[in-house]
C-alpha cells in the first residue's frame, strides 16, 4: 500500500511540474515563437521630446524579456513590433476660479504594428495612448517628467503586451 501511495504522489508531482510550461503567470502566450524583434520607435509627434523614443523602445523590449521566454533579435523575429510615437502633448485640464489651469495633462500616443510570423491572424496595427496629470504649478521636466513618463510608458507597454500575446 505504501508503494502505491509513493507512486501516486510521484505521478501527481511529475504531472504538475511537467504541465507548468502550458501556463504563463503573466497571462501571455507566445505559442511556438522563440524570438522577438522590437524596432526603434521614432518620435514623429508634432512636439518632440528628446530621449522619449529610446526610453519607450527600451521599456517595450524589457517588458517582453521579463514576462516571456523570448530571445531579442535585431531582425527576422517570430514576433515583430514596429511603429512610431505619434503624439506628445501637454494641455490644461481643469480651471480655477481665477481662470487659470489647475492641472496639466501629458498624453503620449504610440502607433504600433505587430506582426506574428507564425500566426498571421494575430497581426494588428493599433494606437495606444495614456496620460498623466500634474498640478499646473509644476513644470513637466526633471523628476516630474521622469515620473510621468514612467507611469505612461508602463501603461502603454503593458497594453501592447496584452493586445499582442495576452489577448486581453
């Protein structure tokens, strides 16, 4: 009887660990893809902010490398991301009694073309956008800009991840 329990326990543990490759804790499924190519996203927005293209491109690459088992490649990736930053704008959001802005909103918009070379029906071209509000007495530069960019780019890159491999 003890031998039967050991065999049953061993079988359950083996099946549990061998089936872990079927599930991703990030919710993403890369299928049979082994490589990912993320091209540089140039800033084609009317208002160009230096460094934004590099930061966005690197954040997108880092997200996929952290949350998947894909290898980054400079060309011919199974999953391919390309596009451009199409919007960078700062606009007043709410007014005070003195007819001045109480808040400013920074909005970044990115156009993404996603190609899945192994499953063409997953391909898409889509715009992703998010914003960050700051008090009007703050200037969007230095640490305020870094904080805004971090929040916005985290959301946009996660939305791209969800649309491409998580299918959310």
